[in-house]
C-alpha cells in the first residue's frame, strides 16, 4: 500500500492519521510498514482519508487522479528530488517543462483577472 507516500504528501504524522481514523498508533504503523493488512472497512477509511481510490491505495492503479494534487504540499525533500530529476533531463525536455510552467502561470494569471472582474 502507498500509505507512507500518501501520508507524507498530506503532510501529517502517523500519530495524526491514527487519531483521525480512530486507530492505535501501533495499528496504523503496522499497516504502513506492511506488517499487517487492514480489513476492508479500514481500507475504505484510508482511501477516503487520503482522497484516493481503493485501487490507487492498494497499488492497482499507477496514476494518481489529478484532483489528488490540489492540496499537495511540497516538502523540502520533495523539492530536492524534483530538482535532482530535472537536472537529469535533456535540454529539449527542460525547454518543454519551461514552456509548460509558463503556460500554467499565464493561465493562472488569466483566471485571477477573470475572478477579479466577476467580484461585485
């Protein structure tokens, strides 16, 4: 299961997840470390908590649904890894990413302008 990845992306501790789901800390740790398998009720709670499908949680799907990235909090570790991965790309791939980022920023600015126009 992707529990550790999902927990870190959400920016919460094991203690917080256990508390939020009504589990013991050790019980949650057993699931995250793969020492025990949760029952179906707990799997459903975990999927809902992390806002993912059961298939994604159980690693049956490899692509996280796009709405999962809306509240993604980048940690320093994640930023470092992204930068390391970026450095490995070809100049053409780096240029492509730069164009994509610019397009996203431009789109965001345009949406902000539209939102300001629609405020009474």
